[in-house]
């Protein structure tokens, strides 16, 4: 409904009555020009009276004040049939759209798209509270907003403690140059490669989609099972270190002892076998499991082994 339509106020009232107690699964609203009627009150009334609404789509309609956000969030939060919310290009630079993080709390929504809304200058807890307050949310699209590096830090930290979100989308404008530090922060939210322990404790549920100019890529958590995603990250990290003969030195820093060797060898074996069985191939930075095991045993000075060897000699 819309696309810069010019409608008298009376027409909106007729439409509102016509839409009462309807069973549309999707309602789309676009910008219109009218006098004497608050467009967001009209939208709220239409949504409220639709008992089977599953998809709410608001595009190119500017939200200019907190009252309109309150109207919108109140009706969306109390629509249990709703599954998907699209609020695209509704914010203005420095505007009030950021309040959506504090007020949008739908009950059963699985996907929210809030791309192209000039979002920036988030508070430290905006994203984490938004995710924790929307436990059914599985997919979130934050593409083409105006996030600064501090915002990226807050966004990257939120998924670390969330196991519900399955997809996080970032699409960057063609003219937007993405600083490498920002990309690293986003990737580290899903795969922290600073240590084996950090990789183990990373988020293994959410796929990170980075839509870059000229290509669409997603990294990590490509499997549907968190256990496999965890194994892949650890295997990838061990492979990277093997090429540089760094596993032994990093094991000491990570606090890895001989008691952990069976677990590491088992992980190498099971992930490699799964990759072969499913027809997958190793990434460019991954090496064969035997090479990793050989590098570990060759370079690692394990005090426990020396201790056992000394006992046998005595």
C-alpha cells in the first residue's frame, strides 16, 4: 500500500474499516501523502485487526518521532501470529529509529530486517539486550546502516553469549570502505582464533553473512550442527599453526597438557572423516590430520613425557 500515493483522509478510514477482521498473511506499507490522519495510527489499527498476520513490511516510510515508534512497537509486540518484520529505510541520520532496539519485543518473530536505517551511535547494551529480549529471533539483517567502529564492537560482542540467532547479515554500500579492523571484529564474534580455548567458546550457532561489494560471502558455522562448527574451527586453527610450526608454543600459552592430546587427536580424526564422507574438501589453510599430529609430537616439549620416560629408566 502506498508508493507516494495521494489519498484523502476519508479513503484511509474506509480502508481501515475494510481491513478489519481480515486474514491477510502479509501487509506491506509504503509512503503516502494525506492530511488529517496519522499514518502510523492507521498502520497500527490495520495490524491490530488482522488476526493471522505473519509478515509485516514497512518500507521507505520515515519514522520521525518516538510516538510513532511506540505505536508501531506496541502493536507488533502484541501480535503472536507474526513471524517476520521488515523495517527498511525508515530511519534518518541522527533520528529516533535507534529506539527500536529498546522497544521492539515481538513474541514469536523469527526474522527482523532493519537495514538501511542510518543506525549509528549505539549504546553498549543495545544489541545484547535486543537479542536477549527476542529469544525466538533466528535471523537479523543490519545491512547498509551507518555503524561506526565502536558500534561494530558492541554488535560483535552480542552473539558471543547468544545461541538462538542463526544468521547475522551485513551488506556494505558500494562506496563504503570497510576497515579491516571492523571485519575482524565481526568475524571474531563467530570465530575467536586467539587461542584454542577461545575458539572452543565461540558462537557455533550463528552464520555470519558479510555481503561485500562484488561478492557475497559467509564465514564459519556453515554446518547445521554446532558440534561440527566447533570442530571445524579448532581444526582450522591447528592447521594454520601447523604450517608455521607454532602449535607447540601456543599449547603452552593455552595451558594445553598431555591429558588433552587424546581429545585433540580424536577431533582431528572425526572431523577429517566427516569431511571426506560428506564430499567436502579442506580449505586452503587446512592440512591433513596426520601432518598436524606429527607437528605436535615433533615440536612439543611435554614435561609429562620426560617424567614418564625417566620413571621407566629408573
